């Protein structure tokens, strides 16, 4: 179980959205590299970064901010948002991104995901963002007719490193992770699944370290950290204790 602190980038700033709505963005830090260093100093082992503008545009839009984060850290970074072709993917991996997250292109161009996972084993993840179980694309602006489970199953033999499953209805609104749906997906797949969307407090961490969640590869936390609702030291201590057991 890895707890990933999230940095979502909009116009070069660290923000959190409510349910993926770009018009409901709260700015928490205008220095992404400083925020990244703070997360590393708190003991986090892996950082989750999303180029929100890139997700809507279909191409990177916060490259300078991402590069400043990469230069500031020694811990690995996974990056999503606007990665829709091999050139963009290779560019980020060459610049130091440990794992690239492909979301919209996983629906629109699944062969790209398969080729990417073949060329870069262990370094390509699929982001599945869902509204009521159905996959949303283009920065969550459009909901498809494909279920999250069907999309996940379509990559079972592709060699992707992980699936990041986000319940959009919970993202950024601190209502708690959708453990039931995330576990259902994880139990139906052999690909490791990371939970995202709604992590609100230490209670979510306590739930994540229960035996039935052992299959989950991790969880992403954003607003709860920025708001001070989740104490990093307490959360990481719980996870370390669970690992030791």
C-alpha cells in the first residue's frame, strides 16, 4: 500500500477541483516544486501529479511546473494529463517521470497503451475515471458508454503497471473513498489498482489497511492533506504498521 499525495496543476498552480469541475478550483500553492518538496519531507514515497489543463487540451500545458517538480525531488513521480501519443510519453519518461498515466487515450486509442506498455514495461499506468461506473474522458468532460470494469479487463494482457481508479463524484469533496467499487474492480482484475477520489480523513486510511483491502496497490490523497484533515505522520505510521504486520 502506497499513499500518494497529489499535485493537480492548473495554470502553473497547485489546485484541487470539486468533482472534476475546472470552474470549482481552489488554489493551495502557487509553487508546485515547493509543495512537492514539502510532501517528500513529510515522508511520502511517491508523488502523483496531474496536468489538468493538459487533460482538457489533449497535450501538455504545465510542462514548466512538472519539470520544476521533477528537479526538486528524489522520490518517484507518476504523471497524468494530456499524454495521448508516444512522443509525449517518451518525452516525460526521458525527463524523469517514473510512471506515465494514460487516461483518455486508453479509451480512444487502446493500441497506443499496449504499445507503450510493451516499450516501457512497468512505466505505464491506465487512469480510469468513472461517473456512476461509466468511464469519463477529455478531462472528465465527457462520459462514455464503456464501464470501468470493461475498460480494465481490456488491458488485462497488455502489461500495464497499474490502474488508477477515480470515482469522479467523490473527487475533491471529502466524502470518503468508494472502497466498494474500487475493490470490485481490483478483485476482477490481475492488474494492481490504486484508489482515488474522496479520501477524507484517517478513517479512510484505517479502512485501507484492513485485510480485505490488501489487494489494493495504494490510494491517492489531495484535498484532505491541503485542508489539514489528514495528518501525514499519522497516515504514514498506520501504513508502515500494516506493512510490518
